[in-house]
């Protein structure tokens, strides 16, 4: 797959800097990253240097897609290790604006978690301040979009109200991957659980050989897609890097299967065990959510009391594996790869093309990463790194190795290398070449896997299953 016409898709750039989001530090690290990607080498580090002009044409519509999952940690006000930092977004915008030379369009867009506060996210990242700076200094308007179609208000983890949102002003495009979907070969008893209480609706989108998705049209219309994920662990996918970050361009999240309800013996991946307690818990969860659907998808005091009692009986989510939050999740990776296929091969009329349509760049914000209970409640992991490249599979492979994980044990990444229908990569892992200001991180994957790593703690549902076998020294 040639995501960029320069043919540098096997190249991954890694920059190690100090663990700080001070603006000058971020700009210096981004400069180094783009230089290592070989962009505008002739003018590098001179006043004429315009690294993204090899990548962005004047008049292009450029979509910048950060990870804006939530305004803060799930249980604390901290946020720097949860979402892509505003300093990284601002530094990327500066180079995009330079390449566009005052033309085209810059759009910063994402669809956060359904219960997140988008205004608060923009506030902590100072996105409105960024927008006003370009409007005041250059008369140039940056568009900031919340791609969600609905926001939920929750109390005690029960939806108490639903607010319809404007969503993507360009609308949404429906796709059916059919037999080209990663779900096409999954033996499933049609018990997919999406993102909402109405699990019957999720089945409707994945039934009888059809696998339907609803993508923000703005993402499909963009001439250039710049992905800015966070370096974090993930309870359902192991890690959330470039590939997983694409979930934010989907509209109605209930199209997206996150796990199959039931125990492994029942053909599900909701729980890792087949015991009576897991089976009972699965049935009670289904009953509870069906009752909420009957009440219009909202719950009151009674529903909140029942949920609290459920946690008392079966244990809190922070301690008990449920909802597909474990290494045996055989569903989330399929949904994630389907969305990436659509991003690269989807047309705005819902059809598909033979070759990938968009110019693509991904830069992972790992200056302060998140480990443990990701993606919404991780612990901070100061790393001081940026990782970037032109192919999400290559970049995520390198990212997982640097985190201290074996990419072959993370289904989203491992399966991405094997896709036959709408492939995301046209080379092999051994073709990847890393460039870094850390000597041990330069060269091929063999060298990278021998070198020091960052020592990330996986989510407890993945612990002991994705770490690299050899106990390397930490950097």
C-alpha cells in the first residue's frame, strides 16, 4: 500500500526528548522527527525548510485527527497522559499551515467517548486559543469538529439523558464491507455488543453477510489525513495507537462491535472464564440493558442502585475482567481494521476503490504516555518520545515494541499485516527501517527488539500475555 507517493512508507521515525510539553521542546522534537522522515531534506533546518510541502499541496483539505477520548482521566482531573496534548497539535498545525501557504483548509476533528465533554476537551487543549491565533494573525480559520452524533450524560455510569449533536456538518457515509470485512470469517452466534444498551441494534448492522459502518464524510473528503494518537494501553485492544485511533471518525458507535456477549464456551469473548458466575453476570447485564432500552435508553435512581449492587456482587470494573477487556477479545481488532480499510479505500459515495485514496501521516504522542487501565483511566508514563511515519501498521508495530510488547501478540497489529482484502500494508515487518536519535532504536525491527524499551504496564486483562519474552533493560 502506497500511502505516500514518495515510497517512504517503510520508514519509521523515533525521537527521544525530555518528558515535557513545553512548546519549544515539542517543536524541536517534531522537527527532528520530520527530518528523520526525509522531508524536504535539501532545506532542512534552514529558514526555507518546509517539510510537509512534499506531502501537502496548496489548496488541500487537511484533517488532523488527535485522540480526544475524554476531557480527563476517568477518576481524576489529570489529562496529559489521556489525550493528545495541545502542544503537539499546535506544532503540527504550524507545519501544515506553512505547507498550505494560507490556502486550503485545516480541520481538527474527533469523536470522543459518548459521555465526554467536547467543550472541556477544547478548553484544556487550548484549541480555541489556537484557532483565534491563526484567525487574528493570518485571517485563516481553522475548523474544530466534534464528529459525534449524540452525547450521553451519565450518573454513576448509567445514562440519564441523551443530547443530539450537530455532528459532522458534511454528514456521514454508509459503507458495507460485506465479505471484505474482517468479520466475514468469524464464527459468531450474532451476540455482538456495540456501544449502547440496545445490543439488538448492533446485530442489525452485522447480519447475513453484511457489515455496515457510518463514517464522517469530512474524513473521507480530506486530501490529507494526519493521525495524532496517544501512546497508551487499551483494555479491549491491548494498545491504542494509530490504527485504533480511527474509531473517532465513526458516527453512530452502536455500529461498532466491541465484544461478543457470553463466555468462551458460548462463543463469546465478554469474559475470559466459563464459570457459572460469568454466565450469570452476562445474562444479568443483558437483562439490565434490555430494561433500560425499554425505558427509552435512560435510567433513573433505581437503575443506578441496581448497577451499584451489581458491582458489589460481581466486583468493580477496575478489578474484574468483563466487557471484552482482556487478551482474548476477538472482536475489537476486527472492527478497528475494518474502519482503517474504509479510511484508505472508501469513496464519498460509499463505494470502494482499488488503490488507497489519501495521503496519510501518523505521529504518536508519547511524551507522556498512559499505561495500565487505558484508554480512559491509565497511569501516567513519562517517555519523552514521538513516533511517526506514513503507514499506520509499521508505526504501530514499532510503537508496541518500544512500549515493551510483542506486536505479534496484539491482534490489531498482528492481523493488520495479514489483510488480503483492502490491504493496509504492501511490505513485511522485516522491511521496516527505523531512524532515531537513540542509536539502539535505529535500524530494522531485529535491532529494535534487541534494544531497550519503555517498560509499559499492560491493562490487567492483558498482563502476562503481550509482554516481550526477553527481559530487556529499560531505557
